[in-house]
C-alpha cells in the first residue's frame, strides 16, 4: 500500500538511519503489474498512475554556491529541493507527459548550472493521455527554466518494439551530453544549442571479439555511457517491457 514515504524523496541520517526529512510528490500511488491484467490480480486500490522516481537524485551546487537536490519523476516533472531546509521545493517543472515508463525514467546529468533531462514519454496506452514530448532537455538548475529542447526524431520504421524516447541515463561530458534512445540511436548533443553533432545506430548485428555474433537494440537502464581515457563504453539492448532486445557492450574511441 502507498504511505507517506511512497513517491517521495527522503533524507536519511548516516549516523543512525533515521528519516531527517521527507518530501512526497505523488500521494496514493501504489501500483503493480497485476493492474495491467484483465483479472487485475493483486492490484492495489490506488491503482497508480505509477509515477514513482526511477531516476537517481542529483546533488548539485550552483555557480553562486547554493546546494540543490535535483529529482526527475516518471510523471515528466523535474524538481529542485533545498537539502539544507527540510527538502523545501524551490522549483518544479512539468517537461513531459509522463507515463508508466517515464517521463524521466532512469537518470539525469548535471554540468555546471545545466541539468540534462532525457525524456522517455513512452506510449503506455490510454491511461496516460496527452501529447508526448520525448527528447533531451537542458534546464537551468537555479530557476528550472528550459535552455533548449531537442525532440527525439523517431527511427522506428520496420523495427518492432521501437519507441523514439530517451529512457536510459544520460552522461554529461565537457561541452555536451550523450544519451541513448529506445530506437537504438546514441546521440551527442551540443551543450549550448542542443544540436545533435554525432549519432550512432546500434540496432544492428556486430561481430564480437570472440568471433561470435551479437546484436544491439534499445538503450535503457540506469547505466549511461561511461567515459575513460578518451574512450566511451556503453551497452545496447534492453528487451524488457516492449523494447528492442540486444546484448552488446560497445567501445568507441578516436579515429
């Protein structure tokens, strides 16, 4: 059952684990997969809309020295909380339509005063009506104002279980953010303009280091691209819940 700590951001004491403060965003939001069955097996009375926090929170400091706790919800909303004042909501911004798989699904990224917000807006059915706005957002962490929005351009023709949105966690690098989409496209967006200056289609077959064959697919999950020593490492393929399956780890380097 839902309670006063569901769909909430909690601050815990490292000394004894007690709850220091809580900030609940969506009360009475219990839900499980039984709610999607015809028999509604074990579906709680609240029955969603399943707007929990799937993405990790981000602790950031503005260029003026103010601490913020940034959180993105599957409702498509993004929040800035004051971690030093009981989780007071400093601003909240509704960016996407939201839904059962996001909204904000698996992870945002911060670079200076800019918060990058990958938006999934997965088409989960009639229970989540409204206009979807999948793509990448750049938001000012001090005010919540949108610096730019780059819509996700669908690449789904002929691809089963394909969606254009960005579900996977994004990764910020110097001057850009890199995010993978559910249509199998990995893109790099310019920090200032949001222009896509590099992309790679991972929805294809690869020859592996061991000589076997494997296939890429949707980008999903809480692990975004990892950068180290001029290389980028990222996994492709996320077959659960109506996405394109695959099982490759890709390593990119300079030409």
